[in-house]
C-alpha cells in the first residue's frame, strides 16, 4: 500500500487528506462488486441496497426497541412474515430476527433447539443436562461446530454424517448415527441439514431428514444461508422441498439475493421460543408500561443488546425489484453456472469434479497444465495437481485480474470453486476467467 499511511496521529488531518485516504482505501481494497470477483458467496454491488445502507447509517439507530426504531422494527416484522410465507409457514405464527451473519443465525438455531428440549439450561447451565449431541453433514458449514463450542456442547459432540458423491447427507447414515449415539448413552437433540453447501452447493434431502427427526423427536434446523434465495425461483425452489417441515431456518439475503453485507435471518417456526430463551427483562430498556404495545420491542429476543439495522436495504431492494426481480436475477445465475459447466466439459485441459450438471451456482473443477496430462492418474499426479490452483490464484491476485476460490475436499486435491452470485457477471466474464486460467497455468 505504497504511500498510504494507516497510522493514527494525535492531531486532526485536513479534509483533502481524508478524501485521499478514502480513495486509497478503495484503491487498495478488493473490488467485491467487480464482475470477475468469484471468490465468495456474497458479491456484487446493488445500488438500491447501497442507498439503503446509507440511509441506515444516517438514521444511526438501534433495533432493540420500537421506541427508537419504530419504522425499522415494523419493517423487520413485515420482512420476516414474507420469509415465513415463502418457506411455507404461512399458517403458522412464526418468529425470527435479523442477525449478524449466517454463523450467528446457525448459533441461534442450535441455542433455541437445546432450550426447547431443556429449558432448565437457561438457569442451571450445561451441568443440568445429559451428554447431548447434534448431527450435521460432513459438508456442513464450520459454524455448526463453532456454535457447539460457544454453547458448551463441545465440538466432540457434533457428529458428522457421511454424504453421497455429490455432497448430500445420506439419510440412512443419519439414522445409523442417531441409533449409535443412543447406544453410547448420548442424547441426540438436533439435526442441522444444509440447503446449499459452501463448496459443492449440495442440498440435503430435507423430507427424508424431517421424517427421521420426527421419529426421534429431534429439532430440525436447516442452514439455507446460501441456498435460501432459490425459494424465490419457481424453476428451482423444489431443491428446498421439505424446508417447510424445519423447526428453524437460516437464510442470508446477502448471498444469492445480493443484499449488501450483512443481512441474515434466523427464522423459528414456533413463536415465543426466541424470547423465552433470551429474555432478561432489563428494566432500563424493556419497561412494561410504555405508551405502545411492547410486543414491538425486539431486543429481548436476541443475544445482543445493540443490533444494527440490517432490514432497510433488503426492504428497499424488494420494493425496487419485486419478488419477480429477485427470481430473474437468481435464474440468470443458474443459467450462467450451466453455461460455465458446458464450456468446461468441452475443454481437454479442464476436468470437472462432478460430470453431472451443477446442482446450484457452484461449479468445481481442476485445470491441468499440458505437462500433467502425460502423467498417469495417481499419487504423483495428485501431488503436482495440488500445487496448481494456489499458484494460478496467487498470480491472479498479483495481477489483479480475477479472484476465485480453491480448496481440497476429502480425497480430492485442490480444485477451483466457481460461484455465481454477482448481478454484474456476464458470459464474457466467464470466458475471460477460462482464458486467464489457461494463460497463467499453461507453463506451470
């Protein structure tokens, strides 16, 4: 960051210098709104969402009471109701809250699950409980283990369930793991299903998982942080069939729907649980004798006190696009993923991790430099292939041309993971990325 001084001084700097600092901050930062930023599940820049973020900052208020955020708390109620209806909870008086990201929303889901089973935990802590365990697919998000660590459940008590070749939880394996845990004297209480896994974009079979949860009386949480947006598409919402049977759902509009970070919702099918679980009745905030109906105060539902207004930008974007606008945007991402897949399938120096069409906008693939094509499949080739994606990505970053993620997974050495969630991306950007990988990789 040549010439950009990040150190803080005791004396104020001029407005001119502050403007230079702002320019440099954007200059040296990563342009996540750029059409060739494919690195994360959240990308793009929606100008209406940006305007919503500016207005939110201008209002500079807190979501804990209707008293100081009357418009925003009502907006949140309306947005959450819309999301319940889309999930399929239209007949239910459900509940929810906007939280600081999908990891915290997943934390809420597990927190409410163990409160529902063991309400005494709120007063007595984990010592009052048996050895409780929860289940998640081996392709599930790492935030599930993190939540178990935070809540005192322990990461050893998160049982990872085997997946099929496409990364979907195998229901028979889940059933087997539950019975095995019971034989060991452990007490299952929750299953976390994934709707749109981070790496492969896989959707767990929700109906089959719901059947198992009902049989064993377990809480079913669906982590749809990434895949939840597909519910807005008539063409693709069937991928989440069964989500209406979940007890709780995580859904991140800041991913597939393109809302500026952060915007994540935790949705609970049973009203009252969030508040019962988290309520502390702080007398200086939640007085019962206010001039309005105190049911509008949301602060006692949350684990936070101060809570950022994340709803206005989503509300404004929904006004600007309508549900149909979101649907068209999401359908286009799916078409781009299919286009990318078809182009790669025809190229000799690229190999797809899965031969079948992508389930979601995630497309996973390897690039083979010419020299590797003559090495037979095996350990030696894998050792060389493992180094290729990191080297290509490093060169992309140094040249500033594109950004794409890579990772190993199980017995698969480093492969690229392409994701589409940026409304600015066009087919030309996809073609550019392929050419760029070939340009940077051909001599490796």
